[in-house]
C-alpha cells in the first residue's frame, strides 16, 4: 500500500507559509519548536496553541477561521496547482499493482478538483481526511488490512515521519522548501533516510530501494 499526502505532496504546502504569516502578523516569532507543535495536528489542538502563543483571547474555532481567511489571501497570490510530476507518479505507482491511498487534513474538495482525473487509480474511498485521527498511519493500514512492512507513506511533515518510524512503516519525506520551514532539518534529526525535493525524484530506483529496505526491516536503521 502506498499512501500519498494531498496537502504538501500532491499539492504544494499551503499550511506552513500561512501559519508563518498568521503568527508573525501577531508578533510571534516563528521557531522550529513552534512549527513542530503545530503541523499535522487536529485543528482544535493547533488553534489552542496559536491562541496561547499569540496571547489571543480566541477559541480554537476563531483561530481556525482566521487561519483559513489568511489562507484564502495567500491562495489569491499563489494559486493552487497540482505538484509537478504528480500525475506521472500516480500512474507509475498504479502500474506496480500497489493499493494507492490519498490522505490529508483538508476536506475532499481539493482532492476532487486537482486529483480527480486520476481518481480511478486510488482505492475506495480514494481520499481519507485524517483531521480527526492524526496522523492516521495505524488506522489506514488497519482499514485496508495492510502489514506495516508493506506500507509506504509520502509526507511533508516530520511529525508524521516520527509516527512512521515508531510504527515501522516505510517513509519518503518531501518537506516544503519555504525559507522559514524547519521540516527538512527535523526529518534529518528523526532519521529519515529518503528525502526528496520534488515528486519526479521518486523514481523506480528509489521505490525499489525502499521496498527492499522495508522487506528486510532496515528502513529506519
């Protein structure tokens, strides 16, 4: 089973740049530790952390509303497009016979809009929103009856990599290249062995290497 993250892998990351904007606009220094606490968290958790860091008398719902309003402004300047090489990667993975899953913290609308032409390559229900059960590694593997040693996740967030390591599942990291992002540094600290800059970097040779390491149990050694 190969699980591809939507928001940050198949689509460019629009979470960390918006978090950076929102926090700095409220006078909060954007640090690696704060980023670590916020990314890949349920909205109510991230919202409470932001309100506390910015000393705002807001509920998590108010923070979420402010975040998505800021995200709309960001998207007006940086229109969302499918990541380079996404379609080709989906088709290549499908040809291997792997069960393909798409997942992420956003609702399904973005999946339908941008990944829709390739939806027939994905196993039902095609897209899984993990906001209510972050990170969702064990849940997705259990739902599809996949052994951890036969599961690969491609994600852009180190918190997800930490859970993948603990669960013993294969992982390829594609952290954002924003100048303020700490995710590549954090993934190296976690021990992620396979880091890419873009989806075309995930080729047949890399997949074969990851598959071999997963089979022998050395993916995290």
